[in-house]
C-alpha cells in the first residue's frame, strides 16, 4: 500500500478511537515495551516524543514513567524550522509549551546532540513487516535519525498492527529496529 493511502486510512482509524480506547492502548504499549530485549534497557539516553492530543497520538506519559522509574535520561524534541529539530534533556525544571502544531515541546534547556542518543521512540501512523514506517510526511524523523549513530536503536510506537508492505518507501527512509503495539513487539533487526 502507498504512504498517502496509509496516512488517510490510519488518520481515520485514530479519529474513530474513543478516549478510553486510546488510554488503554497507550498503557498496553508501555507495558508491552517492557518486553523489548534487555539490551534496549541498558542504554542511558532515550528520545521520546510527546503526543499531539488533538491527533489522538499515543499517550507516552506511561512510557515516560517507566523511563524515569529506571533512572534514564529522557530527551525531548523541539521543531526549530521547517526541516529540523533540536533535542533537550528533560529535567525537573523543563518548561513545556505547545508548538504551532500542538506538540508539547521544551521551551529551552540542556541541548543533547543526536549522536549522544541511544534509543529513539519514533511516532508513526503505520508501519510494515519490514520495519518501514509512515509518518505525517514532513521527514523530521528521517532527518533526525540520519544524524544519530548507526547503533542507535529505533523503536516505533503504533496503535495498530503491521501492514504487509509499504510499497513506496524511499532510500532516505530509515527503518525501525522494533515496533511496539498494544498486542505485540515486532523485531526487524538483531539488536
């Protein structure tokens, strides 16, 4: 299936989710993430997106609680222009403000370079059995992931199960190592 068709389909599926279903699925994803390989949890710096509530994105607060409970460094993104993000360490003094896209972002703080990040939790609309993913189509995460180390672990978070195949992925698309859904952990690499 092509990306544009998947975007349309999965935006509609999300919009039809009840608030209770979204919360329950988000909690299930956080709990399922604990089944990721031990090597994932031995890292120090974890990049986590905060959800756009209006788009019914996964509530990552449950996963954030797990990371904080494990004393991990959590890094949050901030969009700085039409193509790039910068990344800030989440601390007790971090102030968040919604961007023009309604994304809760850090106002400022301790900037963390992409090559310091060990694990990235990647937002997406859909993904396939080969680890290819579909986002909103702006390319922010592909550009960001290209700046990370080769061994940075890329973990998608999805409310829905895998599609068989995304037919129009590009060379610049960076595949996932894992994807966590409410029902399953998909593995696409030997991490």
